């Protein structure tokens, strides 16, 4: 497993995406967050297909911080079941990955 991950979280508004990014980065659970959007989402919920506009937050962190990061997102997110998906970083420059380590190390 990779030591570094990107965690993807969707939010229902730009304000919520900004709040999630600020809270997670402020607690040093991720070195940074990027907000992308709006994006169009199509998904099953309550037995039917739904469509909505969402914002995607991309957190750069370490695998070790995933549990705390996902707990923080659940604490402040408005969704009953927020998307919290970690993708391993296959490669990255040494200085960038070291920066992630420094900024998320308590």
C-alpha cells in the first residue's frame, strides 16, 4: 500500500466544500485540499436515480491519517453517507511527498 493517498469527498455546495477543506487542513489531517466544481453527479439514493450538482474536494495526505480524516469529514459533513474514497499515490516527486509528510505529522 502507498504511504500517500488522495482522498476524494463530494459536497453539496461550494460553501460546504470550503468548510470541509478548511476543517481538514486546519486540523493537519491533510497537507492541502483542492476544490473542483461544480460537477454533475448521477447516483442511486432512496430507491431512485438522482441528479445533482456537487463540488469535489481532493485532499492530499498520508495513509496513516485516513482514519482521522474520514472521521473529521463525517463529523462536519451534511450528507448521511458522504463519499470518502482514498486513492493511492503511485508516484510523486520526493520534495512534494516529503512536504505532505511534514504538514500532516503531528
